[in-house]
C-alpha cells in the first residue's frame, strides 16, 4: 500500500493513528476502508483483531450496498449496531454471514470530501449502547485519519487501497515480568489433559505434551498450521465456526469432536486480544463413524465456514432482487468486488441464440459480436458452458487464446470464469466474470464461484418471470388509461399515473379528459379500490360508463348517478371514488360533482391556492339510488385546477388533511410556465419516497390567460 511514511522515524502515521483508535476505544477489532479511485467501491485497506477470512465478504463493498460502512459514507453519519438482534434487523445480510455476538460502529472518514470509513468491533459483552465519550473519540479519530489522507494527497502521495488488506497487530508492549518462560511451560505441563495456543489467524503457536498425545500428531507437524488443515477429523465447518465465534465475540466457547476411531475430546476455547488458549480433555469413547460417512467426507472437499457464510450472505442478497436489472446490479456491485473481478457479462439462451441481459466493465462494441450469436458459435466459451453445464476457467490470455483467439483481442481482459446458470439440470444462461490481470483460480474459489452461479441462476430465472408479469401488467394498465388526452382550445393539460411500488404495479386509479364541444370538456379522476387485475378491469368499466354518459350531454350529478347505478347492478364487490368536472371555457365556469373523492385544488393566477368544499357523495357502487350534488365555481384565466387521487396526499399514520395542505403549498410555490414540469415537481415534492403503498393519479388543467 502506498502509505504515508514519516521520514523521521520510518513509521506510517496512518497505521499508527488507526491502531491507536482501535486501542483507545477498547475495540477488539478494526478495519479502515478507503474509497477506490472510481469512488463507487470501498476497499478494506487495514485490518486488525480478526483474520482476513472472517471479513472476506466485505473486503470490497459497493458504496450502494446495505452495509454499515457503506451507509456511514453514503449518509455521512456514525452507524452503531449494539448486538446481533440489531444487526439482524438493520442489516440482515451481514447477520447471516456473521452469526456471532458482537457490537460494531462504522464512521465516515471525511474532510471536504469522503475518503472512506472506519469499522470498529467490540466483544459480545459490550453494552448495547455506545457512550458519548466513545462516540466523540471515534469522530475525533476519523477526523485525524481524514487529515492524514488529505495531507498525503496534497503532497502528491495519495494513499490508495491495496489489492489485499494489510493485517496489523494491536498488541501493545506487554510489561516485562521477571518470570522464567520455562516456569510457564512447566506450569502448563502439570495441568491435566492438554493445552495449546492459537493466534487470531487460527494457527498453532504452542502445544503441551498432553495436547500432542491427545491430538495424535507431533508438535513439529502441528505448529504453524490450522487445526482444520492439519487434523482431518477437525476438518468440518462446525468446528471452524466455533473458532470464529470465539474470535469475534471474545467469549469462551466449547465443542466436542471425535478423534477416530472412537475417542471423543472436549475442546474449550478462551480468547483474548492476542489469540486463543485451548484446553483439551478426554470426553469418553463412542462408536466408530460409519464407512459411508468417512467415504463421503474423503471424496468431497468440505467447504470452509467462511465460504459457507459468504455464500449465505450473497444468497440473502439475491433473494431481495426483483427484476433482471436488480440481479445485474447486485452481481456487479457486490459479487464482483468480493472476487476482485473487473468485468461481468450475464447471458441467457433465447430462441437458440445468446442474449446479453446485463454487463459491466466492457465497451459495448466489444460485446456486439456475441449479442444474438447462435448457440453453436465457437466465438466464446459461453456457448460450450451453456451446452455442457460445466464451468470453464481461463487464468491467462494465453490459455484462452489457444481455443478462442478472438476473445482476448476483442475484450482486452486477462482472465475469465465462465459459470453455467443451471436450473433443475437445465442450463439457461452463463455468468462471465473477467479480470484485468491474469488470475489463478484456486480450487476453493472455483467451488465457491460454481455454487454462487446456482444462486444467480435461481435469482435470474425468478427475475425474468417477474419482468414478464410486470410487462403484462404494465401493458394492461396502459391499455386502460388514455394514450393521449384530446386537445381542447383554451385549455392546457398534464397528467401522470404512478403505480404502487409493491405488487404487480397495477391498480384502479384513473384520469380522463373528454372533449364535449368546441368550448366544453369534462375532466375525470377516480380511484377503484384495490391494486390488482380486478381493480384495473373495473376501472376500465367505470371510464367507459362515464365517457358514455358525459358525451350524452347529461349534467355532472347525473353522470355519477347513472355510473353508480351501473356499478350497483354489476356488483363487482369493489367501490370507486370519482370526481367529475364539467368545464365551460367560454363562460369560464366549472361544475363539479364528487363521489367520495378528495376535493380539487385551484391555483389562481396570483399563486394563491385553495381546495373547494365539494359536497361528498357516496362512493360509486354502494347504494343504487345515491344522489350527488353539484358545486359551480369560476375559472379565472390562467388558473390551474388540480385533480388527484388520495395516494398523492395520504400515507399510513399521517393526517390526510395535512397532506392535502402540503400539496396546496407545493402547487402555490411551483414556478415556471411548463405544466409538465409543474406536475413532475408536485410528484417529487409530495411523495419523494421510493416506496409507494398506493397508486397515484394527478391531472392538472390550466385555462388560457388570453386568446389562443
């Protein structure tokens, strides 16, 4: 890593400040993330207190990811998670991958610009709330780290994230005790059973003779190795998980394991900031594991606990995707950084041809030759992967060039992983991860990538089905709403329909403008109960009935009465609110009738905006003989009449009257003469949230201020 070296002492001030922060806050582990040059990814640059493998899913974090360090930078705030329950509620993906007891804080490292984030972790015994002193210490330390980064950049020596995080030690110099090391060894040897020590990376650093005897290997064979590597009978994710729990929570854990053929051993792990002390004692005898189980374990290389949790983390993220675009974004934003890939192509088989559904890191021209290529083409390994369902890995351009000479030259990449997307034994596509430099794919990485491809395949198949349903629903909705509104002399019109963001994005809100004569027109807005196909179908019937009655020349109250009688006869089981406005542009008057619909707003030429108290009649379809009243108002030249559905002004738990008042205020202050811009501004200001629980329809009508 390009560090900030102190010419006087040769130390790195950034490392020193980072370690002092970890020690000063009492944290058991810490990490410093720096923004990558492109500004879209946070990369782990320094780490202490836990092994890199433990935090592998987050060595590269997309700035848009729902992860504490990303939230800290994106929202410029300190994020505190007081325990596993808080983590599960706020960050369920991370909770899946780290199912241990601990607390954490993530804080932005920022000056006039963001540089990265500081991550701190405490044992599970930490109180669920952060103290004010701790918070102030963290914020002050982050400012110091940011100043060091800024000074280095100003001096022409910017600190850039390394390819792999630098692992540091938090061990402060321990006080010298006048005790013989041999005395400590003699003490350990006199204890019953066996004892050993592991560092925070899980490697043996010390073993008593009792431990050597119980484990069945010599000290020379074990020192410097990890238990699950050196002892096949401990090569199980369950045992590694217990070690990881001790490292993260800094609390004692225990487990029992069988040393073949039938000797059971009890392991108790006692962690601290420097490593783990392990007590081993006999726990009795038991039956020999079955030959089938042994054969299966010998035939299949067991996955590491870290790999399993990483897959669970990414699987949880993939379950949250909805459409194909979501799947592409998630793979690009989280899976690519996790495996340090620089390019992505997602291909599917469509009518015996390749189709690209998403890509990152490529010039479009480099992929044009593959788009629409027949599945039998020899241009790319993707077709072979699709046909065979077997992944293909090419660690260098030379290996790729032997069979596919055009791929390195066209794409400019240096290594590739072609992963089949298989569902129920059927290959439906291919995920291509590529690298800007040669990349050796270790056996464990290949296994993880292959497993991950199966998860991507399931998510992609589900997303394609959702997109198909969405397109069908959207097409139905668009068919039922007016494609264009008629031109009426002396009147300007702008309208929008926004579906609810949950469900099929289809509903019963509607609007219409009906030209009746050269100087008269009818404006309609309504809301059918529900957000489904039945609501949309009834909406089409209501629009048709209102249109037929309006063009027959009946007054507004009769338009609603006749439509109400029709709905009562049909008995659809759904009710409809509706507002009908008859516009007489020659007389500059409007007659309004309401069937339980929110009252319209009128903005006068001077900007003053107010609602009208239209007598509210019963909803359509409730009572066959319901009667409706008419309110007659003046329409000044240049006035804007706003008709809307309740989805624009109502939110769960909020006062609808306040929502209508806010809409009136926004309309009063909307500037510009472009009615289309005003309608967009109202939608953005009134409902800026991404999630909409109800449909929204908005219709703006502005009378001419002079002859047209």
